[in-house]
C-alpha cells in the first residue's frame, strides 16, 4: 500500500529536522567555547526573597523566614518590629515602639540566637526581650511554628531563631555603615536621637586553612511619648431617683478621669561578633559572642480626678449621648443615655472630688551576654557537630513613684479646717470629723466626639487659680513606693548532633543529645508608705526643692483645648539621678511636719528584700 503525507505533516517533519540540526550546531558551539561564558547573578531584595523561599521549601516543618536584605529595607527599630512582617505574628507596642511578640496568640515563645537559647530579663522562659535586639545586627530570622524532635523545649506558640552573618559564607569583603536619627516633637525633653550601626566581615585563605570574621555594632537612642486620657462612666442615675441631678431618663454619670502622660527613653548597645576557621574542607570551627546593653527609662505623670462617683446625685450633665448595647443571641439589649458634657462641683461639705498628681520614675537596666563555641565535621555521607554555649542576663529595675494630693484652698475643708478636725478628733477620741489629706476640687469635662477631655473648673465657684495649683503649700504627700528589684538568669548548655545520609525513601537518620543547666534568681527589694490623714502628710513647702511643674503639652497629640495644664510633681530627673537624696528630703519633711502637727508618723524606710518574694532556682534538663 502506498502512503501519501499531507502538507501539514511534511511541514512538521521539516521543522523537527531543522530543530534537531540547530540543536546539534548549538551543542558543538558550546563545546568549542565552554570557557567563554557570562554569569548573571541576582542580588539584593530579589535574591533575599528567593533564598528565604528556598529555605522554607527545604524545611520539613512549618517555618517563616526573613533574610538580611528584607530587614535592611524595612524601617524597623528592633526585633519585635521585624517580626511584625511575618505571617501569623502579632506585636504589642508601647508609645509606638514594638515591645512584645505573640505567635498564634501567645507570649509563651522561645528566642534563640544562632540556635542558642537566650535568657530573659525578668520572669518567664521566653528569652531575651524583643525590644532589646536591634535590627542592625540581624542577618536573618527563622520562626518555627511547629516543633521537630531537635527543637529545644519550652515554647508554646513558636521559636524565634535570630541569625547573624557567617563569615565563611561571604564572597567578598562586607563593610556597611548606617546613620539614622529622629526627633520627637511630642516629647518635652527630646533632642536629636541617633541610630548608628556598622558591620565588617571578611575571610582569608591561609596556609592553615580559611579564616573569617564578622563584627556588627549597633547603638540606638530613642525618646517617645504616649498620651493616654481615660474617662469612666459607671453606676447610674435613675429618672425616679429624686436626686438633684436626675433627668427624665436613666443615664450613666461620670465615674473617674485620668490624664496620663508617659515618656520613654531607650538606649541600646548591641555587639555581635563571629569567628570561623576551616583548617580543612570537611572541618569548621566557630566562636560567637553577642553582648546587649539596654537602658529603658520611663518618666510618667498622671492626673486623677477621683471621688467624683460619689457626686452623681449632685452633678447634673448638660449634654448626653445614646449608648447602644447591641444584641445578644438575636435579642436587642437596648440603649441608655450617658453624660458627655458638664461641670462636676465639689461636694456640699467640700470633701469631694479629689485631685491627685502622680509621678512615676521607672527603669530597666539589662546586660545580656551570649557565647558559643563549637565545630562540625562533614564526611561523605555523614555530618557531626558539637557546641558549648553560655547565656546570661542581669537586670535591675529601679523605681521611685510618688503621689501628691492637691488641697484646694477655696474648699470649705481647706488645710486649716482639716487640721482643726484632726485636733478635735484627737481630743474627742474618735474619727467623727473629716480629717483626710484630700478635699474637693471642681472639674469640667467634654466627651463629645470621643475626645475624653477634662480639666479643672477654674472659673467655677470654689475653683482654684493657676497660682494656687502651682503653689507647693497646696499639695501634700500621699504615697511613696520605691523599688530596686533584681533578676539574674543564666543557662549553660552542651549539644551534639549526628546526621547519617541515606539513599532511598528515608533520606537521613538524625540523632542528637543536649544537656542544659538553668539558674534563675529573683530578689524583690521594695518599700512603700501610704499617708491618708492630713496631719501625717507633709505639705509641699516642706520639700519644695523637689517640686517642679508637670508637662504642659498634653494637647500636642490631638490639639485638645481642655486638659490639666498646671500641676506639680516631684522632679523625675532628680529622682533618677539621686533617689537616696530624694528619700532623705522626704523623710526630713515628715519629721518637720510631725513637729508642726504633733503626728507620730515614722520615716519612710529604705528598700529591703522580701523573704517571701526571693527565690533562687536551678533547673537541669537532659534531652535525647
């Protein structure tokens, strides 16, 4: 039988033959010019993304990876802010700065550096504080969400492993230097704060093998501020209550006001150094050192309008809003009216509401060190590694917090009346007359638009003037709380791992052993005193050298018109620099006040350790 090929078939065969001929020519050309080629290497952010994706694919468990270029391109201040870019991780912020990390909704996570456990700056097992690690020393971050047998125990949500640059992996000399800075217009004492980071890395071939070193140094200062107003509406005034403030409807009155101003100053020094030596191709030895030095200082002021809940039957709001409670299970929960604007006068006897000025000076001073030494041997079908590591973190948290009560000189219960009531009670042997160290100050508020604004009603009857608010004689000492707690954590560990590679369905057999010893010490060193009677509380003119006007910029955040501008605080700068001297001055004021009022109030004691709050624990773990 004779077959005839169609034109289409002939065309396809011709094209195939031409393609085979062209391929043969191309192979001959490549063979004759195998030394004449050009390599195109992808670097930068695209290479970083490719490397991170490859690492995730090769992993046998669920991990997320960020490589160095990713981190360098992001405006991150610390590790917490780096991790915010990882899927499934949330962070908490303090005054806009990342401070905490949650993996799958929990804080119970581990932090490692180059696979070495870090220890925390306080309680808990989560390791180094995320805010203490600068993004400048990080070459990569690996977040393990599902553990393997080799994963070190202790985490619930996941394990965060920070990676530093490995010198023997460098192809060229690496030198980088970065200068940044910021100025916060919301901080009362802010100046230009720098962020400096530099890295040097290189490796060399010598007669004794290949040697490499990488050193990264980062120094950061930061000054940030948080403004936190608070207004509580609680309890209720019923329409049929018969109270002077009652309306034609039930409503929620004002319960409490707070004007909180927090200033945080951060100073961090991070140093990471790695040395590697490969005397032979199959052998590599290494030494890592990481040192973190942190200073976290907080200076806060807090204005409280207290005792105004007891004035709900007296203080009638001038404006209301509707608060809807929504629905539950398809059932409408209804709504109620709530106060949003008005004036809260002082109580009829002049005792409420109360105006308080608080100053908090808190610090956290932490020094962390991590050292690792070890090596690995790679054979034809096996790999052996061993390492010794040591981690430590020493933290002190000095604090000095005080509260002053404002004694309104325009209240019927002024300082003279309060002291007279004290003497009368002493004479009569009872407490029938009001002799507390607080009296009434009128307030004005405006919560429209969710502004949460309030202030001292200086224009109302019995309202104090600016001069009276800033007069030391019109404040008294109410509370003092001093602390100098200590936390010391350390971990020493030995680890060895062996991998034997196979061909087949099972690709390798992995065996590992780890021993660790963890020490944890806590020493709570505190003292506190609470003064409640006017006769026991020294007036501010007895310690006037410590008093300064509080911050006046609470409106800088949102431009509010209504806030407390004029008030006195114990100088936070002086407290931070000389806490013992400040305590001596306050004790001298208490003794001087005792001479005036006849009080027998004792001095404020120096901070001491509490046996109930002291512990020193040693924990040993062996894992195979």
